[in-house]
C-alpha cells in the first residue's frame, strides 16, 4: 500500500517534469530569433470589468518568455470606468513595461519604440 503511494507520487513528479520541459522547449521554439523591441496593444472598452486582469496576464506572459526588457504592453483606454482605470494605473506604476494611455496618445508610445 505504501509502495503504491510512493510510486504514484514519483510518477506524478516525473510527469510534471516532462510537461515543464516540453513547455520550455515550446516557448524557445516559438520565440523569435531577432532581438528587436515590440509592443503588445490591449484595448479596454467601456464596461470592460476585467481590463486589469488582461493587463496583468499580458505582463506575466511576457515575463514568462523572458522578454520583459524588449516588450511594451500598452493598454488603450476606450472608456474604462474610474475604478478599473485606477487599478490599471497602479499596475503601470509598479511594473516595468506596462503603459496605459488614451487613443490619441498611442502614437507617442509606438514612436517611442523606434
């Protein structure tokens, strides 16, 4: 009985290790070879209640790939409510590479990359 539990725990850890290695290899294959700067633009419409989670998720994905220094994540505010905008502004202040702007300001952020 104890042997079965130990073997199942070891098998679980081995399978998790294999999955983690495959995930790492997949990320390295999909990563572009050129080391250029790029922007990810996220649109937040009026009534969008999960804009902050979209911004946070995009930031985590970029840092998972290891491109935090080359990427800019720009959220364009098309009428977010005040509370959601405040949360996004706090995230942008505390995190590197996250920006919040209005539609008329987006060109300034894009031209800043060149």
